[in-house]
């Protein structure tokens, strides 16, 4: 029976991302908003959707994407490097299937920040903004939901595998993620709270909704106006999903052939990746799937030998399948965790928290193919060339989605805020 990884070394549960502060301090006035809009880039859109593969617990990317085979024994680790389909690019021998599709991907080896703590580091990576006690930034998926609405009947922002991403922050609950429940290995999936019970018809739904509206009218005066409006919008999205069969079809993995399902791996990660591809086909804008257990303070290499084959199979199948269906050009695949791990191996054969150097994987959606961005020094301690931050990577992803980093959105109180406070587009990453 495989181990189930629920919390990291700080007791941080995967479903309980931190909530910080109140909105307002970093808002922009109307004049600021108009100036931002006036100088905002006219951005070419190369992607319409994102699938984020979240490796919760902070993976040792020095043993995945940026190995140091010439470093001393206490740094280089147990894994050897292998050649890939991209000239001169080598990755871990534990990722042989991904090695075959590296010519269709981008590796960023010079990412860094200075928050080696699970909760806050997760917020930073999943919002693209350094956390602040004065403002609760929205998840990247919430931003995508706000700026790139999905077709009616399809949730814009979906999370899988029990990983609740960062919340909608200053955008309000209308842009929360729809969470998937059910067992992806068995192909039985549904959106939490918006699936009709057995023997419950659309007519029953209409009657229940009419009754709900009657009660809501009585209570609305007691609520804050913006909260009520936000909840109403989310409720309407849920009703659209219930009335449509698009999402139900996307979650019906039995419609896929056995070889396709097998290619992704009959694991929760693999089948979630397949469902994510089906959701993107239906029009979803941002889908997060995940695999936990990467907090390897001890037995790093033994743990990676268990985890990396799952990532290898699922990630390579996802990129290949999207490509074969003509979807990779419009879909960004983004594989990341909250930070990296120490180049130095500790006394427990583990690696500890290290945010000063880390690597992430990107593919599709206008990102360069077979490209490695940046480098770290000989021991992997820090970037040696082209350093970049989580803000920059997030800004670049949204640039590919056709949205400039200085684009402003309004909070629930009507205050305009630039979506990325400090992010700059990394032009070298894009075609």
C-alpha cells in the first residue's frame, strides 16, 4: 500500500493554504489605473489554458532538472544524468520518458526566491506575488478565471487530487476553484457541490433554485453587498455546470481507450492529468493537479525513486497527448513546487529547505521548445546566469495568455490592482 503524504515538516496540510491580511493598501487609484491601461502592452495571445502540476512539499529539483554530476559526493547525489531529445540537455535518469519529450519543453534552472517555508512559499509560487499581510493575492487559477472566462457549462478553474490551491483573494469567492472529488483511478469524478444526486432531475434543480432565491432575498440585506454578489456569481456558475453535460463528459474517463489511460499511469496523478486534458478540451482555463510527499528531509533518494516514476509517466503522457491532439500550442503545462532543496545532503540522506535555487518545467502555449533558461553555479547553490523570480515566471505565463503583467483588475470593493506587482516577462522563454 503506497504511503499517503498529507502534511509537510511544518504541519502544513495540502488543503489548507495560508490566508493573509486584508485588501486595500496596495490598491491603485483611478488615475493610476488609467495610466496602466494606457501603457499596457498590446499582447499577442499564444495560449488559452494552463495545466499546473503541483509537487507539494518542495521537490529536490537538483535531482530532477538540474543535476550536478561533477560536484562533490555530498552534493551530487545518487542519480546519474541522461541525454534528452534536446541537444546538450541532460536530466535525471529517473525521468527517462520525460527525456524523450524535452525537445518540446522549457526548463527554467535559474528560478529563486528567499522564502523557504512551505505555507508562504506556496502562496508566492501559486499567486506570482510575494505574500503581504496587507493584501490577499488571488491564485493564478483565480486570475485566469477572472480574465479568461470558460464557456458556459464548464468550470474555468478546477483543482484535483485533494490539493486546494490558494484562494481567490481580493477577487472574491466568485473566482474560487471548483474542487474535484472522486477516485480518478476508477474514472469516477465530479465537481464538489455541483453534481446532481441520483434520481434528481433538472426540473427538481429548478424548483430548488427558485426556493433558494426566495430565502436569499430575505437574507441578502444582512450581508455585505459585494460578498452576496460574489457568491451569486459562483452559484450561477455552479448551476450552469449542473445544466450542462460538458463537465460530466470531461470527467467520464471511461470514454478513453484503455491504452490511453494506461499511458498516463493508473495512479491518481496520471488519471487526474488525463481528466485535466479532457477539461481543457472542453474549455477550462486553469486546472491544477498534484502529487504530495516531496518534503524529503530524510531518505530523499529513496522517496524520489517512488515519486519520480509517477511524474515521469504522467507528465510525458500529458505533453505527448496534448501535442498529438493539436492542443499543446494553446495549453501551457507548468510543473513546480514551493521551493527547492539544499544542494548539500544532510546526515539523514535528505535535503532540507532551499529557495535560493530551484528549477521548473514548462511546455506548450508559446514557450520555447528544447530550451534551458539560466543556470546555477557548480554546486547548485544559486543562479549563475539569467536569474528570475516566481513573479517573473507567472508574469510570463500570463503574457502567453495574452495578459500583460501590469494589467489591472478590481477587488470586490472596486479598487484596481495590477495583477503582478513585481513580475517582469522573461522574453527569452517565449517564441
